C-alpha cells in the first residue's frame, strides 16, 4: 500500500517547526524539527522533519556523532545537497564552540564532571588521540592548560619531563591529566595506567600533586579517581 506524504506546509501552523519555535519557544522542538529548520525542505516523498529523523537515526540520535559527519557523508542522504550539508555542519560547529566558551568560564575544579565539560569540546570529538594537562594553583583554579602530545588513533607519547617543566614555569601546585579515546572505549589501557603512575611518582618528588586522570570520548568520560584506581 502506497504511503501518503503530507508536506510540512499542509500541517497545522502549530506543528510547523518554524512556527512552533516562534509560538512556543525553541525548547519545544525535537532535534529532528530543529534540523528540519536548517534544511528548509524535504522532498516529494519525505518531509524535512522525516528527513531529519532519518539522518539522526543513522547516528543513533547522537548529536556529537552527527557533528563529526562530513559534507560527503551528509549528501548521501536523498534530499541533502551540499548547501544543506554545509548548513548542518556550521550549526553544529557553532554549538560546539558555544560549549567550549561556556566551559572556559569554569576555572575552579571541584569535580571530574567540570573537567569533562571543559575538555570534551576540545578533544572529545577528535579522530586522533591527544594528551592534555590542566595546571592548577593551590585553590584548585586553572592557571593554564596545555596539549602535551598528539598521536594517532590508538595512542600518543607523553614526555614526563615536559609536564613538570610546564608545571614549574606556571608555578602549579597540582595538575590533572586528560586524553581522549577516539575509539569510544572508556577503559584505560596498560599504557594509560603506566604513564599515570610515572607522572604521579615524578610529581611526588617535586611536590606537585596529580589530582586525576580523565579519559574522554564524545559523550562520556572515565575518571581514575571516581573509579577508585588512582592509587596505582
């Protein structure tokens, strides 16, 4: 039996995404409806909202995963040309930058969640691994944050001497280690545990405390302290 498609323009005004946003506010719209506003129109066989739903379904409704899609990947969907693909990518990039800007104002570290919120926009969606260190003063406020190394998909090499050279230069009294796992696997590897142990031991001799080590993915994180394995 052939399905009947009703264009968005035939819907009641309250159900049209643009009108719904204008009349009821942005919080009332689903992710698919917001994407429908970005792409503007669907096709004869599919509304913009249904197309938005189909795109989201391809990434398990994960907006972080959608933000990683390329123009080529998006244009494989019927109804998405290059202009619409660029519009989606630009909107999601603005969202990422907004999160990064908000996170930069959280300069006092009181939990692992704050570290995640600060670092996820920086390293959470990368396709390669990066190792960062946050340098803190004795009030647990961030003095600076530095990328220590940049590697491939499966790992990176960290120079322990550089960590403490920067710690001494910034007069940090403590630090937090962070790196991402592009694979999405949150479990620490043997190498992750070993580098944590080496940096902790070096910090003890210089009276610079290592407070935690976080592994970050696009939507989750693993804290060595929270998981109770920090005393290696």
